[in-house]
């Protein structure tokens, strides 16, 4: 996946592109969050829809299926893979069930910042991963945003160190690396489908969860949680994907429009998600959540327990190639900042 820089060509496509095909197409684009422009996923979908429909003169209709109306993330991926739906925005958590090397994104404390993550996924590593994913699944990655860095929430007590997590049932997604991370920190990992998280918190099935603050706030999970520890242990991607057979069936000019639309949507969606995470911290405080930022020593304690356990499991599951590749890409990106 390579992110395309915004240019006059991209922006001008809304008014200047002249489609050569008169055939009509429908893109069913699903995601799992409320249909509000306060959320990066829906902002992505909205920008993409408006760009594509305008630039094709309405020959491509984009129907947004938000708030898990197309099923769980796994079901949404399956529906795009089989061609029932054409596109989705999906987190990295569900991807290993379809392509094991996607476990590499679950290594705890992998990315130091959003900017590094964007550069890595917009560069050579992202291109290589995207091609391998397409060959394995028949689904093409055309863009990507973030939901921010995941941190720990719970309803029982303040968590300042891994010892404070002991005995807590923490919701995770269907990702074995995330589960290993939670277990290494002393808590009990409990995988629950995304669509069932709110009721699980409400009914006390779990004591807490790990999620980006912005997404946590937009889903109103704070109604059943009391404490947030901002340890930023996992960077959460949301990839924009399209069924590759459908994409290849489009005329070349429409393929170009879809690609251009995703580039613009990436920029908007990333910006919305980036700001939402930071705004959410204040919103959560106002909602009564106790927000705690670990000290450098406490952060190191979380990292030193979780990182080796997560990385070892990933290497065991998928081998060294993808792990070494992403670690090398991160190191190279950071070095480029130090030596521009």
C-alpha cells in the first residue's frame, strides 16, 4: 500500500475527471463505527463516496454500511472476499485469521508515533505487505488510517503498573498476539467480537478492555468503565480494502478515480482520527474517567514484560522475515528523521 500525495490533479478530479465508461457500478463500503464525521473511519468513507460519485458522474454509487450493519469485522471481511460487498475498513486485529503474517502488527510497543507508522505503511514495507495480502486473500489494500494507540481501560481500579492488572478480565480481539500481551502483563485475555463489546462491558462479562481513546469515546464504552491508563501499547490501523476482482473489473479510468479518492480519504481520515484521540482524553475526563499517564519507569515496566512475549509469539507463528522487515523499516524511518 503506497499513499499518494495530494496534488492539484487529485483535488481537481472532482470537477475535471471525464469518465469514459457509461456502465453503472455499486460499491458497498462497510465499517464498524457510528456514522459520524467525528470518527476517522466514517470520515474516510464519506470523503471516498463523495469523490468517487462526483468524479464518475454518478456511474459508481457508494453505499456506506456503518456501525457493524454488515456484521462483525470477520463477517465484513468474508463478504468482501466473496464479493457480496465490495469494500470495507477493517482493523489489523481481525486480519491474521485471513493472513497469518498480519500478526506482525500486534507486536506490543512497536511504533513510537503515528508519523512513523504512516511512513512505514506508505513505503516499501507497506507495498510488500499489501501485495502479499492481496495474493493470499483476493482483497486489495487501497488505503489506511488509524484509530490511534490502544491503551488499557477498566472498571475496577487505577492501573499504574502491570501488577495492578492482575486478575482483571480484559477484552481483546481475535488476535493471539494481543492475547499473549495481556497475559504477559498479568491479566486474563477475553476475546469478544467487536459488535458485542458494549453489552459485555455493561453486563460485567469483562472488567476492561484495551482500545484507542478516540474510538472508546465514540462507541460510548466509557458508560461502563472508570479508569484509563495511557500506556499506548499497540498502534491500531484501519485498512481500506476492495475486492480485487471487482477492482480489476472497473475500467482503468475508474480504477484511477478509486485510487485518487482513497488518497484524499486517507489524509482526511488520518487527520480526524489523530485529533479524535487527543480530544477524547479531555472528553473522557469530563465523562468521569480517571486518566493516568505512566511515568517513564512504569512505561518501561509494561514494555519490558509485553514486548518480548508478543514478539516471540509472532516469530514463532510466522517466522522472522516479516518481523525483521517491519523492524528494519521502523529503524530506517527513525534514522531518516535524525539524518534528513
